């Protein structure tokens, strides 16, 4: 069973960074704001993935904290724009399909009326 939230100690072990480093990243990068239960931080899986990206940017790609913050912000805006485009494309497809759907519904209605009339003739009821 997958957990929904992880403590700072668990995330620290998972990413192999000290807890104080995670707290520092949290203070510097708005994308990481874990929920708190009392005084305990609770990191979601999405936040852990973001922390993995941050670690890679800082330790492997040699970004500064500011550079990592800007890159995450840019990546987020690119994803949001892609999502908006996908939604707009889907809406166009639905709009284009509406006349065909309306015709199909009218045909279905006519067929149901024919069936109803046949049933009324057979049973003699209206």
C-alpha cells in the first residue's frame, strides 16, 4: 500500500540529503510547501518528485537555488500552457462533433417513436 505523505526524515533518507537541507530548500523554493501536522512536515509524492528535480539541478546540473527556482517556475508555466492547449483542442473536437451527435440523437428519438407506435398498435394502449 502506497503512503500519501512522508515525514521529513523519510524524505531525507530517500533523497540522501540532510533534513536541514530540505528545510532550507523549502524556505527558498515555493514549489515545496509540505503540509504540517502539528510540527511535523508531511511531503506528498508530487513534492518528493519536485525535491528530486531540485537535488538533480543543484548537485548534478550545478544550478544555483535561484536558477532552480526559476527553472521550476518556467517548467510549471510550460506545463500549464500545454494543458490549456490540450483542453482547447479537446473542446474544438467536442464542438466539431456536436452536429453529428445532435443528428444521432434525433435519429434515435425518431426510432424510439416508431417503436412506441408499433407497441401501441400491438397492445392497443396509448
